[in-house]
């Protein structure tokens, strides 16, 4: 069973922090219009949270997570 949990993106001094909870996943990427829909890798911590900080200008962005090759919408931030 694969347990997934997404959290809202959070603005930080370094950029926008994206977090996705998937302790059983082997790989998680984020892709969006801010990176040409390319795959930006995320790093998992010891609790199963995958994170990445991306510098973004203020605006509206579309994105999805790619969890073990499957494109997943952020359930906590619907379009």
C-alpha cells in the first residue's frame, strides 16, 4: 500500500518549499510551468516527507508531483 499526503507550498526566504508525504515512494519529482514541465528532484527526510525549495517570482503556477513515475495532482491545492 502506498500512503501519500501533500502539503501546501510554503513561501520561505529561499523560495517556495514544496512538500509531499510518500514514505514508500522511491522517487518524487515536481514538474510545472515554472520549470518547463521538466522533472526537478525532491529529497526525502527520515519521516517520509519529500521536499524541494524553488525560487519563484510572485504569480500563479501549475504543477504536479511525479511519484515513482506517476503524475499526481496536489490534492491539497486543487487547480
